[in-house]
């Protein structure tokens, strides 16, 4: 028989350390010979990204040992920091100096690129015996220069002249990504875009004949956000494009003038925000089929046959799915299922999935909340969200009490959340605190028109949408309207702060490295996002007044409810000065708050001790503000 206790104070075995350990941060995977390799951020090693391997006998060991750290700084968000040849040679970018190194079996890492502190590599890809990469070079007084490059001699002996070992294959744009070599190695395809666009605004898929490098052809219109060029076994180019308003698969003969043809039209997205180099939403198979991720709210794994039919695979994971690699009738797929993140080998004929890393909740499923898809009418149109109710098999709540809810606002703002409760959600719901995860206007996963709802309206549409979703939950009698809190990181932190000064919906806020001053962000941020705000707010200097009006720090007198600020001291995307300015405004307004600055952390927390402390601080903060006991965590000192 369950005991009856107030919401928020339910005892739970799901600790913050459990939540940290269950929240795997995987960074790519590949079939290498008879083994499976993957990248993994290790919180117990300060977030170092190691490359691991699982042998055919099931044993697991590190390919890339400490202190090496496979992290790229291209675009600041990195990605694609390692790849491998079929014979077990690892190529990786080390965080410390951003050089590409080669690690042969039984050997030591050896540098393939020159020592140059202003040069970064990422998006590594081993194809047709060739090592491809995106190179980013900083230039004094100018924007960085980026190229698709080939590392010559990567598979042979040590490079005697590293400078000569790097050949430029493609450039001419502010940004380049996702290089792909044709089956015969004669043609290169890639994604290109220029300021002020972001890769979800307008891009081009470009193709060059490597024997005639001055002849470059665009195979997409340049008016849409085309993504991820790949080559089929018969030499056609496959890509993602959205002329209909949905990212779908297209096929084209790059040597012809014929427009790309849709392979399997759907009212769902195969594609998303290209924040991280190496992201892949599909993969062509040798037999002409394609395995792809389709998103409309939640993710679904599908096989697209040669006739354009889409066959769903019975796959448990429905969020953050990525196709990491394919070989024959098997695929490596990473993603999140209820209570666990994992990497699986998926049989493409039977649909059977075998976990390689993670992929299985290490607690009874009774502790994991089931998502309820919620759509609310907002002032700008429908607002999509997922609700996770308080869930604890040993406790029930008083019948006259409604639960507190924590409203999550994802970053980006061009990101997306799927309907799968991760370990952090379970940490709160098991204690009697509901979670509402909102895909506000601007999110991917619902088509271009939903994504572009935020154009010029950042700080308005996002705020209105999360407020509408929270009010809707309370109006349905599912949440206590007096105990609604809001939490978000980065762009989500902006929405937290803007909602606190612009609405009276929330009784508390938690901002992780959030933006408080849009004008300062535009002046200080890195090149990848240097013109992002042109589309979200407006171009400068014409929109100067709008930047000031929208910024939460322009309305400090509107801060009235308690606020928890969490920040990394090495954050290059949203510098600590933003959080410190918010803290100073809260002090001036005598608003209860706490500011925690984590040493050695950047944009997104990676260390176990940071993740645990931040999560426990959030719980303690909510208990102190909303009046429920949290005996298993230390209190937060509110100034």
C-alpha cells in the first residue's frame, strides 16, 4: 500500500548521481572491422570525450585513453571530432590544440596537421580511403575562413611535412559542413551557407568535380535549408530539402540539369538544426533502400524502400535519434528511450535492436513517467509540448492537492524535444514534481512554418507559447497554478528571463547560462551565431531599439520571483558577464536569488560533480520557494 505524502517531498531512490550516470553523452559511432566504436563524454573525467570499442566477444575498452580528449571547436559546438578506417586506425581532434592526430593499433597518437592555435578541425569523415575534415582558420580583424580539406597521406606513414599534407577541396562560403565523396571518389558534395543565414534558414548543396575543381555546381535552389548530401551506391546524390515546408529525402543525378526528385514525401521532418558537425538523420543502404529518422513531435525510425514506401521499425527510442553508421543490413542508431540514452545495433530486416552502450533503464520502469503529448492553443497558433506527471510507485498525493510543475524550455532556440522522459525528468517526477517540456514556436520537428514563427519575434512568441502551455496545463486541473516554475539553458535561459519579466505565470525561474542582454550577445558571441539574431530579432543597427526593448535586463524592475542562475566560467557562447549582470539586477531589486559559477565548465555542463550539484541545487531551490521538504539535498543559500 502506498503512503500519502505532499507533492515535491516524495522519497526517491533516483539520485542526482544516478541521473548523471544515466544521461550518456554519445559522440558518434562506427562499425570498424568486426568491432563497434563510439565516442562518449565521461563526466567522471571532467567530460573528456573518449573513443571506446566493443569487440566481437562483447568486451569493452578505450581506444583513446586519457589524457587525450576528442573535442572539436569548429563553430564552437564542434562535432565529428573522430573517425576511423576499416583497419582500426583512429583519427581524432584533440581538445587541447585542435590538431588532427592518427592513432594506429598498438601505437601512440601522431600529429597529422601543423601546430597552429588559430586553426580548428572538425566534421572528420573517412570515406573511400580518404580523410575529409572541415577546417576553420581564425583571421585577425576578419571572420574565420572555412574549407573542406583532405588530409593527404593519412593512411600511410607519418607525415613528414604536415603543412603540405592538408589540401583544400572546397570553400568560398562563410560556412561549410557535411562533406561526402562519390563512390568513385571523383566528386565531392557538401553543405554551404553564408551570413546572415543559419543552416536551418537557407543553404546550398554544392558539388565539385575534383578533377576540375574550378567548376562547382549548386544542386539545390539556395532558398531552402538543404542538408546532409550522401551518395547512393549507383552514383546518384541523395539529400534533404524542404521545398514543401518539410525536410524530406530527395535524389538527383548531379551530372544532369534535372531538379531533385522526392523519394518518399511525408508530412514529417527528416532533418533538423545543424548545430553539430557530423549530425546525420539518414543513411543510404547498398541495396537502394534508406534508413531515416522521421520527426513529427516524436522521432520514428523508418526504412524507405526503392518504391518510396516507408516501413516503420519497432524501435523503443523516440527522441534524439541519429543514424551513426550502416553496414549491410545493420545500422548503428543512438537516441533516448524512456529512462535511458543508448547506442543500438538495429537489424534493418527484422527491426531487432541490441544495445551496445546504455539503452536499458537501470531502475524499474514503474519509476519512469509516461509522456502525454499536449497541444495548447496559443496567441500565435498551436503550441506543442510533452507532459510528464509525478510518478512514484510507492507514494500517492493528497486528493486535495495539485502538483507543482517545472516547465522546461529547450535551447537553440531552433532545437527540439521528443516525447521520451530522460533520467533528469524522472529525478523530478519521482519526487512529485511534474515536468512540461515545450516545443515552442521556433522549434524544429513540426515543419518550416512552425520553425519560422519565431522570425523577428524572439522574446515574444517563445514567451507567449511557454506561458500558454503552462496555463493550459493548470486550466486542465493537472498542475498547481501557484507552483509553476520555468527552467531553460542558453536560448532557453533567455526565454526563462523574458517570461519572468513579461508574464505573471511562473513563481520561480532557473536559468542555465541564459541570455539577459541581446545587444551584448550580438556584440560578444562567436562567428557561427554572430548574425543569428538578425533573423530572431532584426539586423543591427536598424533594430537597436528592439534589442533593448526585448532584453530582460532592460526591465530589471519586473524581476519579482526567486531565480537560480547556473553558469560555467569558460562559456564562450554566453559569457559569464551575462549571468553576472542578471545577478546584479536581482541584488538591486532585492529579489531572492542564487548565482553558482562552475569552474572549468563551458556551454553545457560536462563534469559529474557539476551535473550533480546543479540538479540537487534545482531541487532544493524549488522546495525552498514552493514550500516542500527536500531532506536528501543541501539547501541553496538565497541572497
